C-alpha cells in the first residue's frame, strides 16, 4: 500500500521518498574544468518528479559511492 496525503477532501497516493528511483545517464555536459551537468532519464519509464531550484538530493552510483546535490534551474 502506498502512503497517501490528504488534498482537499480526497486522499492522493504518494510514492515513498525513501525508496530510491533508478535513472540512467542520458548525457554529460562539461560546464567548467571541475563542474558538469548530468542529464538523467528514468530507467523504468516512470514520470519524472518536479523539483524547484535549491532543493537537495542524493545521487548514488552503484559500486562507486554517493554525492549530495543541489538542483538548479
């Protein structure tokens, strides 16, 4: 059963934010010598969540490690 939130008088199912979503790297754009942008696409054709600039996220790469990210524009 999915968690739900109340919107108005209707319960709306929500995905559990603690369960990771799988993405593939679609492209890499080298911005500067030490800064790059990753273009990601959902691995399972799921709807891409919406974000606002400045939100925090964690990126995990299996067998490599993790990085804390700030989302921009």
